[in-house]
């Protein structure tokens, strides 16, 4: 498994480590982080999704695979890839694209796949104005390695290409008459590439019938790197309702419909509602956090107010506090506002 | 670190009744997400001790399962890491009678080692002790044996397995075994530091004479008969003795006090345990949880107070739990009422069942039972 990353590889490197939490600490194979690197002649950033794979041909080539599975790291879902691979093999496809149904009115935001009854794709349209189907590509592909290799080599030499799978590579393969198949996925799936969607995906974990249940029937274990935290302590003032609270927290305030990560402190009289609190955040007495995302290692001082109840539940404005920020006592941060540190070069 | 560690996993099994029917004292769950051995093993790891032997006697399957390859404590099962020392088949009836005999079984482990000092410990006392300090103190004192002991436990009533009295400069003036020691005694924690060669000699001499009790046959006897140089390391921080069911119960609930949690978890050292990959605890709209410790994987719809909820506890609607220790994987169905109980792992409490103990006599329900 290779993880392609353009920016900020340090944090990811530390998190993935030798891959042991995911049982990927193998002598052969395992997991590797693949940032752009300098070659003898030139070094360049990944120009697009297809180019990122192209630049790592030597990594893939080492394993002489029959198939290559291409995934995105910012999607939240559970899927058995071997089912998809089986469908790929049975169809004898050159490339299989995982798709899911989206409401037709939203279809113009996605890469839309037009396929026959058999699943064979005859057209691929990136963000069509007038979509002909509601099957959206999930950005999950299985390729035959030889097909992928040839396609990306040719794409690399095409001067007008943006080197993107959806925009360039897949339409080109169709043009060449290759066998592309759609594999329909029915479970929960969310792209968390925006603040709103990241917030929404967290909210989807909550409630009596969560849209994305972490436990229950058909659920597979999700592995992660674990830190050694003691149990969470809930004080006498704690009131927790429809929320997930990870270990290592000390909670004496009120938490409604929120996700609290490891090692957080919520003091008495503090209120957290419809928010996502990342690890090691301290929320001091009387602070209020509504419809917000607070990144790791922040301190929210007494009686600060972050975010507001939205006017419309459907389009809430999410406030964000970037990591390692301190929000002073009684400071107000408006709905939809983002505060973060200036990046130091 | 010039020290190596040896942990006895079974010595006090008999004091913990049904809780140790199927497991060692070392693998008894404690504090919501730990097994007792996590504390001593983490302390050793945090003190830079690279080689640790774990002496086992019986029922050690749960312990082996818990330890796995040792990597969650940053150890590996190999010569210079973690070694399990089960009883050798060639000794008497296969199991040992005391620590010295157990160590006699493990002699090759001790003779092959290179460390200069050996730290001996049970897994009954939970603390966050820094063995680097104990070892420094041992070396500075020039003593042959250092015993780690705590004040405040000797009260003239409680019978202590091992107690010492010493004067102001730490010189030992009295060594007592199984004694209701008065208040001026310090209570031994079962942790000792001994020179490795000295320990090997002691094992050979005592076991060959049919003696097997470390504290009685070696330390006390040598102290009175041969002037053993005994030093006391006084440990003043949090040390929880889980040497009876009642103490085990009280000490679990003691973790609800901030000063106790601080003493165990918020120092420089980290307590490690086996990694489980469970989801965070979920609190429903009807959940009312106050003054509790809650581990990952719990699904809480009822109410709980002054209780310890281990991993994966399911608490149904209108169920209420107070002053209780609820171990891993327990299901408490709708409307059940529990007060002062210890539910061992995977117990099921049926709808509207009522179970009440008292703070002095908590009710214990055995592993896997349905009430």
C-alpha cells in the first residue's frame, strides 16, 4: 500500500508509522508514504491525481501487481474492496469505477457515469450541466496494471491534459474502446474535503439511528493508532446527550450532539452543542461552542462564545478554530468564521 | 538501566475469590481499561528496564492473551524483552509454593541475564513508581536488599503480609510477616530490589533447604540471623493495594477522586495497556452519567453514578447503576437497578433485575453469568 501525499507529510508519517495498527507492518509490502521527491533530472509536485500515480510507477512496479486499487484518503465509508475486485474480474474489465446513486439535482457536482444494464460504462462526464444519470463516481478505481501503466504514460505526454483521472484518463480510455465497468455501492459515503462536509460526517455518527453507525450489524472494525489514555471521567456537572466521547477526557460541562476526541477537558458550566472537538482541547468554565470544529490542542477560555445556532438547520455556518489556538475569555467568534494561526514558513 | 524486572502474576490469587477463578491477579481488570499488570509493567518500561520476566503458575492464558507480543508496552517477547516464566515440569508437582521456589524454576533466566540488579514485584499494588529513583536509593544505601514500603496502611488491625519499622535515617529495626502491625510500621508493597548475583545465591541456598517463602525464609530470616543489610524506600505517592475483593472494589471507586487519578495517570509516566480499537463511548438522549469513569466502546442509554464502566458496557434505558464496578462487555438491560456490585466480564443483567450490595459487602457476579 502506498499513500500519496502532496503537503505536510510529517504528521501523516508519524501517524502511519510502520503501519502496525492496521496490521501493515509486513516484511514484504506493508505501507509506505510517497510524497513528491527529487529525481536525478527534475523534481516536481504532483500535478494531478493521475500524475501522482505516474510519478510512483517504480513503487508499483516493484510488486508486479495484476491490479491496482486507487482510493482517496478523505472519504468516510466502509467497503469490502475484494467484492469490487471480484466484480472487476468477473466482468473482465480494464477498469472498474465504484459509483453510488446521488439525487439527480445534485448530480452536476460529480463525475457522472452513464452505464448499460450490464454495468459497462459508455460515457463518463465530469460535472455535467445536464446529467443523464445519477450514478456518481466515488473516486475509487480498480485498474489492470498494464492498462493503467500505458494510459498514464500516454496522458503524461498529452500537452493539454490536467493529469486527472476523472477529467482526462477515464474519458480517454473510453474513447479507445477499453472496457470500463461501474460497481455500485449502497452504503454510507461522504467526501470530507470541505469544512461543512467534515462537520456533517461527524454529525452523521450521532443520534438514535445514525446515518453512519460505527457499531452494529455488518459493521467492520475500524483500526486507528491508539494512544495510552486512561478512561474518561465524567464529573457531577456532566450532561452528555447524543454524543461520542473518546478516552482520556475529563468532562464536567454539558455536551449535546457532539463528537469529543481523546484527552479533552470540558469544565463545569461549559456548553458544547453540534460541534466536533479534536484531541487535547481544553474548554474552560462557561465557554459556549455551537456548530463548530475546534482543532487539536486549543484552549477556549472562560465564557468565550464560538459559533451560533444556525437559522436554517440545512445550511449551518460552521465556525472553525485552527489547531493550537487560544481563544481569550469572553471572546466571540461568529458563525462561519475561521480563526487560525498564520503559517510560519 | 542496570536493572531487570521480575513480576509474580499469581501470588495473591486466593485473596480475590471468584475474580481470580479464571485468571491471574496480574490479568484482573482494573480502572476501566487496564489489567493490573499494566501498572507494574508500564512502570518498568517507563523506568528504562528492558528485560522483564513474568512468573506464572496457572490460569495464565488470559495473561498471555493480554500481553500478546508485548509491543503495546514497547516490549517484545524475546531474550532482551518480555519473557513468560511458567512453572517447569521438573519441579515437584509442577507448580511452585512460593516466590523463591518460583525463582528457582526461573534460575536460567536469572543466570543468563546481564543486569546488575533485579526488581521483584507482584501486580497487586497499583502505582506510578519510578524505579530509577528506587535503584538510585538502593545503590546509595549500600544495602543488599531494598524494600519499597508505604506509610499509612499499618493500623494495628489489618494483617500485613510484610511490614517493616525503621528509624529516621531509614535503618530497619523490625521486620514482620503476616502481622497486624501498629501505625509506626510501613507496609511492604511486594516490590524489592536485590543484586542479581546475591539473589541467585539466596535462591540456591534457601530452596535446597526446603524453604520457598521470599519474605519469611530469606529476608526476615537473613535479617535476624545474619544481619542482612535491608534498606527501606519509602513511597509516599498513590499506591492502591488490591489485596482483597473489598479493597479491589474500593480502589476502583477511589479512581473517581481527582487526586488519585492524578497520582496514577497524570505524572510523567504513562500507563500502557493492550490496544483494542474500539469506538468512543456513545451517550444517548436518555443517558445520565455523572461521577463515573467510562471506557471506549460503551453504549449508554441509562443512568450511572459513582461507577467504573469498562470497555463495551451496554447500559439500557431506565437502568440505573450506582457505586459499582462494571467490567468489559457487560450488558445491563432496561430498567435493571444495581447498587454496590462488581460485575465481572460479559455478565448480562436481565430487564428490571435488582442487585444490591453494600459499600462494605459488594455483590460479585462471576464472569459470563446471567442474572
